[in-house]
C-alpha cells in the first residue's frame, strides 16, 4: 500500500525518514528529494502577481518576470489564504495561520472561534501553557460530536483523542460552546466582546480565528466559477469550467460530495490532469496509467467515494 503522505509512486517519506509521524521539516526534505529525483524546475521566491490569457496562451506575470504556457496547473493550497471575513470585524482576530508559536500566548484567557482541526490544535496547545487559565472554544456546529468516516467532514481521530483525553487535566481549562454562531467581534476598553445571537463572550486578548480557508484560487477568481460552498467548479479533468486548460490540484478540489482535502485524497487526481494533457500531445500513456491505478493514484471513478466505506 502506498505511504499515506507520498506524492509519487515508489516513494515513501516514512521509509526515507524512518518515522511514522514526520515533522514539517522532514516532510519538506522528502519534497526536496522529489524535486531532485524528478529534476523539477522550481523557481523559489517567485510570486505570481497576475494572470492573463490571450487566445490559448496564459501569461503569468511574476516578480521574476513573465512566463507563458498553454496548460496551467494551479496548486496554491489554502493555508496562506484564511477566510478572514466570516463575520463582522473578524479582522480584529488573529488568523490561525499567523501563529508561529504558542510560547508567546501567556495571558490568562483566550477565545478560539472555530472548533475543527485548527481550533482544536490552538485550544490544546494553549491549555499546555501554565499562565493560561481559561479557553473558550466556540463553533457554529457540534464538530466534536460528529463522528463520520470521512475525515473531510469530521475531526480526525488524532484531534478527537487530544481534546477528549480524560487523563489530561490541562483540558479542564477548555470550555466548548457548540452550536453557537459568532456574528461580530467588537473592540472594547478592556479587550474584545464576541457576539452570537444569544450570547456575549468577553476576553482581554484578540480572539483566534480558526474558521477555515478561502483557497489560493481566489487570487485568480475571475478564471473560475464557484459553487455555493465556495469551492471552484471543475470538470472531469479538474479543469476550470470557466477557463480551458486551467487545472486545479490540492485541497480545494471537490466533485459534488467527494472532497479531496487531504494529500492521500488529492494525489489521486494528479494523474487525471497529466493524462488529459498528455492526450493532447498524442502521448501513449496506457502503461503509466495502469501503474498509477495499481498504486491507488488514479481515481477517475468517483462513484465509489460517495458512499461510506466498510472499514
Ligand atoms: C491547518 C491545516 C492542517 C492540515 N493538515 C493536513 C494533514 O494533516 N494531512 C493532509 O493530508 N492535509 C492536511 N491539510 C490540508 C493541506 O492543505 C494539504 O494537505 C497540503 O498542504 C496542500 O498542499 P498544496 O501543495 O496543495 O498547498 P500548500 O502546501 O499550501 O502550498 C501552496 C504553495 O503555493 C504557494 N503560492 C500561493 N500563492 C502563490 C502565488 N501567487 N505565487 C507563487 N506561489 C504561490 C505558497 O507559497 C505555497 O508554497 C491541512 C491544511 C491546513 C490548513
């Protein structure tokens, strides 16, 4: 079976590092090995500023000059693009992805808005700081109670284990408010007031915002059409239905109820795009696709994913 975190067949970050749970740096090391092995042409510190399309050619303007291509694969992730406007004055909050370390959070009380993976990570880590006495963890749904098989709609067993560990007395500092939707934050003389329809919560510190991610595709939003849930609408080859030859890979790929927000899921769609492009150039890809299929890296029939698996 393919390593959960591998992005290419016949590779395994677990084997190359000798670890089951990798740190970020170790995973980066694995990605660097991929760059070297596959001789990828990576331009670091090169920011795409604008995108234009003339006839069939994309013009990609960057701080290092312009690039051109016929096929463009947009893979800008989500982490750097938090949804910072989920309610009024949300900009008063600290977005989760701006937190580099929990060591500086030494006040006695905090409010965390959003109790999914990021919110639980924040609450759990803040509870370990001796100076912190109370953390309110607020969510508009009851995410912690939902126990679905798909980790895209239910918190991971790891987070559940962390937040519901009876032996961890630090967790007594966390008070969870579920089914409470925040609609405004107001700066006050003493700190911040956080409003829901029925309640007002107060804190001396800026609330921490863990309400999800907009997605890097919003940088070029005119090239996509978006569904009501904010995800881009893609065809069977993960191509924008609005712009031919613009493909999306990564955690925001979604086809109706099938959500590809984890590496082990979205890596199964790389081959679909590659094959579609290869066909345009008349390349015979059959053997390669067979290899990808055997390694669970080529998912073109999504009907199997619309039902729960018996595992
Ligand atoms: C808090 C959090 C925890 C997660 N945990 C997991 C997990 O445990 N397991 C899992 O499988 N998935 C997890 N995910 C999902 C995660 O988003 C993906 O697994 C993975 O990181 C996405 O990879 P990516 O390469 O698509 O995007 P990213 O890793 O986000 O990389 C996108 C890259 O695009 C670059 N970029 C963006 N805009 C531009 C631009 N204009 N010009 C040039 N470069 C640009 C960025 O600098 C960045 O390097 C998590 C996501 C979040 C937010």
